[in-house]
């Protein structure tokens, strides 16, 4: 994430991100243009390009806070924790359901490959940190990158794939139900890698 020291720059980015989130509530991401965003945000096109390369870049940035919430809960997919998924994994799915329109826009077939890749990478890093047993209470100090970790990549991909499929089918059942169904499979996948 870019560090912003200039208050004007922060305001512009906030306005652009808020505008995009409003527009996503109305239509698919691939139907949103830079002109749509700048008009809604009340900024000019050159201001947009000072901060973002394109709408997909903006979408990745706008979703950062939501991704952070998801990742904070995502550590529960790590199979070393023998406890049932209980509330923690269910919170991942509840979070997705609470922000269904945004996640559907970002993760569906017309969504952004950059956003999907970004979310997978953030999940894999969080899982790697947890598997490494750092003992850190949060993922606030996670590294920007990790060494090759196929188990973390597998678990992040399994979780992201399940979330995407669940969204595609209209989030059937309950977050607790989907968590209970996938938990044994995540445990098996993670245990096989150790």
C-alpha cells in the first residue's frame, strides 16, 4: 500500500475509492470507466492517473481495507489448529456475505485478475506467517513477500476458490455451514504438506 503524506492526495484517493465502491453497487466492474469514477468523485482525469493506472488498480486499492479484514480472520484455515472451525472460519464467510456485492464484482468472471492475485497473495502470506509459528497476534507486521510455500499457496487458493464459488452460487446456506463443510478438507490439505 502506498504511504500518503499529502492530505490533498489522501482526499483525492479517498474520493476516487469511495466513488468506485458506489459504482460497483450499481454495475459490474468491467462496465465502469475512469470517466465514470472521476465524474462521481468530482476530480479530474489527471488526478486519477496520479494515483492509479486504471480502474482495476483502483479496485485493488479500494478493496484493501476489506481484504485486511478478511485476512485477519483467514488464519483459521491453517490445519495445525485441530479445533473445529467454529466462529473463526465462519467469520471469513460472514465477512464475504456482508460485502457480497463488492466481492462478487471483484472476483467474478468479469472481475479483476489483479485483485484476485492480490487477494491470493495476501492470504498466502498470512497463512505462511501462521504456519511459521511467529506467535504474532495480528498480521499487521506480515512481510510483503514470502519464500516459495506450496502449502500456503494451496490453502489460500482453496479458500479463495471456495469463496468465489460460493459467491457465484449466491452464498447458499450459512457461513457456519460452509465453514464446517470445508474445514476437514483444509486440514487434510495442510497436513499432507507437513
